[in-house]
């Protein structure tokens, strides 16, 4: 996927910085809701939320969305990072930001996949993760 943008933790604890523990399962639905809204704010298309908690240990939720061009995809990701950051959630790692064909944001219990439309069709994560549960408006 290319370039990796990684947050390096300092010696100050997340709690001392007012950051929430992204491994707290009670926070996962709130993270998902905020991320979905942030993607919608930047006109993200075809937003799908997949509950993969029963089929994988990678995360509890995947959020998959697409944009029409790399600039829009970067704007979508920037907005997710800003909105979740203000809510106290810190992204562990971002991959693919430079090319912006497929940007992955790792929040621990939630992973955001932002694609350019053509790349989303090519990689077809919804098919790969079809054993997960598609989450409608319950979050």
C-alpha cells in the first residue's frame, strides 16, 4: 500500500492526555458513528460498516467508503482523524496516504478503509469479509 504514517507514543499516558483507550469495547460503536459522520461530511460514498468481531481478531469493525478522486479520499481521511481526535481517539497508524488510492486508518477496534472508487471495486473488501455482519443504521 505504500507510505506509512505512524503515530509514535510518547512517555505520557493516553489517560493523562485525555485520550480514550481505543481497546475499550464500549467505545467502538461511538468511534464507528463518529467516523461514519466524518466520512459523510466529506461526501464519502457507499459507506459500509461491517462487524467482523465474530470472524477476526484484527478489529471489531471495518468501515469502507469511497471517493471520486485521491484529493477527496485524503479529505475524507483528514476529517475522520480530526473528528475522532477531538473526541479523544487517536489513530494508531495510517497507510497509503501519499497515493490515496486506498488509505487504511487503524484505530484498534475499528479500521477505516477509504478508497478511490475504482480501487474499491478491484479489492472488493465486502466480498472478502462477507462472513462479517453488515451493520445498517443501528450504530
